[in-house]
């Protein structure tokens, strides 16, 4: 199935308000996602939040089922959260760390994740080992295998970094971790919704993701996959009356499966919006979405690369819908501001977001243009024309 771009755009209000090339930040929601949330908010206003939640039990259950279809897992292996970072931290904080344990990660690790690892190192004596990148810029799988030892408790990998189009070889990493008997946490924050994800094929034990990026869901939504082998081996650092049952005055029992990683309070309009967004993505088909996004991004890189002064900064043997670049004589922020004047919305990825990778490449910031399947070639042309107009000039 190919993407019907005119239909997709007709169902997306935001395409009429400028050129949106920030899907990796927060993509444009389709109308069905907006409408689903608004209906639930009206129900809350009319009947109360608890009552509206009862009315929506079928829709809430569908969110779990849709995410299971998206990842090729069972609904009970899914926990809902408010963000990818919350999902990621709930797993990392639940692992029974001891001083001297090791966690392995890559050079493209995201700032929020790495700061949590630094906290583990500072407070618990956990050792962080960064696996170098290979010649293509992705995690070196052979070096990873050689680095895993008896003290290694976790491999934490960002699938797609925030600062470029690199796609790390998650399934190859999963093959290594399975063979070595080490837990594998995949941060799929940027890949969920643009890459066809199958947790069985990837071989990850845990996967964290958000709704607001390529899934085109609402902000404040996230989810977590937990492999059943781990469901009863971990206890979250913080439990409440949803994640555990108070069974006696001096006793509690955590919920089975992934639901122990949830807490009581939810924005149920967001939960329903997330499920609607996942169903919308499934209706197009993730292979078709991945193919369309990949083609658009490759086209954009080729066109930008022809512009004097532009340097494409994406790494990896495999790439995705994020295109990062710099322009000689211009700061990334200045490029972003100049494009905004022409109603072209991109963003900037700064050194602090992926410090290990940016330090290694001596980059302070890059312009990040991230396409989605509703992006058109004409919009790519307008971006490239606007960048080309800036190229001969010089600004701080």
C-alpha cells in the first residue's frame, strides 16, 4: 500500500499553517486524533472524569491492543506513561543495581538517559561503558560483544538519535544481548511510528517510546514494552494503588505484567488520542510509512547537499526521516530563525542533547529537518530554495 498523500494532508489541519519539518520534535496530529481527545474532554465536562473514564473503557483497552499490534507483542506487555523518558527511567530504576555493575551504551545516547546513568554512577557506583561507533557512525556491534562481561547488567541503546538520521542496528544488538544473557533496553522515541518495529525480531527486553513524534499522537503520552521474562523479576522504584495492591496492613503485591510500571493518574483524553494515532498509523501500514519517509529524507539530503556551504551531518549505514545539516557562516539557531520567517519550521539539536557524539564530531549544533509522510516534494523544494538564498550570505 502506498501513502495517499493528498488524503493524508486533507486529514491534517497543520499542513495549512506553514511547512512543518519537525516531526522528530512533535508531529502534526491528524484530525481523528484531535477529535477523539475533544470528545473525551467534552464527556469529562458533562459527566466528570471518573464517569468519562468508565464510558471510555473500550477505547482505553484498544490503546493497549493497538500498541501490541504496533510492536508485535501482547497488550499486557504494554505499560502507558506520560513520556518516553518516564518509560525508560522506570525500567532503569527498577533494575537491582549494585556497586561495580556495568551498563553499556552508545555514543549517540540521549541526554536525559545519560544523565540518569550518571546518577547511577554517582549514587550507586554503577560503571558506564560507552561502546565506540564503527566507521559508519553506528554502534560497533563487534566491540559491543567484546565489551560485555560478567558485570554487565544492561545494554541501553538509542535506536535513532535526536541529532540526526542514523538508525542503530537494534536487531544486531539484540542478537548479541540474547547470546550473552544481558538485558537490552531500546529507546525507540524517534523510531516508533516511522520504522516498522517488531520487538520479537529486535530481541529487546524493554522498549520505551513517545506518542508525540512520528506516531502523530498527543503530547504527554508514552509507553513501555516489557518482555514477559522480566515482568516478575523487577519491582518499580515507586509503586501506587494502580501498580500494586495493598493486601494487608503490612503487605502489598505488585501487579502482574507490565502494568506494575503504571501509576494511577492518567490524562485519559491523551490515552485515547494515543490509541487513535496508533490505529491511524496501522491503517496506512508501517512498511508504507517507513518507505515514504525514507524516500523523502533521502531526497532532501541529496538536494541540500548540492547547495554550496551546506554539510549534511547524518551518520549511519541506514538512515531515517531526520535530516541534520549545518550552513557555513550561519549558526544553527540563525538558520532556524531565517526559515521561520518563511513559515518553514525546523528545529536545532544542540551539543548538550547528544554530548558524546557531538563532542566526538566537534559540533556545537545542527539544524534538524524531519519529514513525515504528509510532507511533499514541493515543501522540500521550498526548504532548499530558502537555504540556498542564505548560503551566499554570512551571519553569526
